C-alpha cells in the first residue's frame, strides 16, 4: 500500500509540474485582431485560460502538444473546405465553452469598446 501511495504521489507531482511548465510557456494577453470588421478586437488572457482548460488540445485541437499554433494558422478569414472560417471557429469554440463554464457570452463582453 505504501508503494502505491508513493507511486500515486509521483504521478500527481509529474502531472502538476507538466501543467505548470505548459502554462509558463503560454503567452500572456493576446489581442485577436485578424478578422475585425465592425467590432473592436478581443483581448484574450491566454495565460488565465490555461488554468481553466483541461488541456491545450481543447482549443488547439489539431496541434501536437508543445507545437501549438495560433488559430489563424489553420482557420482563415473564409472557410476552406471542411475548415471553418476563423470568426466561426472562435465564436463556436469560445461561446460553447463559456456557456459550459459560465463565462461571458455576449458580444460586448469580449469585444470591449
């Protein structure tokens, strides 16, 4: 039983350390302004979101761990084939998560004047 408890403590410590390392490498505040037309840009606190998301893959769904790219690397201003447009990707992913996590969901909550 003591061996199992020690093993479990090591696993938890490694997992916690990995989360801290990943969060440490994440950018702080990012201004999303690639597709602005009528609303102000969104100032996105990426570092704060790393504590809320279970894994980077929740948002960076196609990237390998440690090789995450900006959303605009795949999602362009207009949809291309099965890849949705950047605006639709943000609105779908962000709003769906915000609804689940009780975050802001109205336009002006994120697009602040």
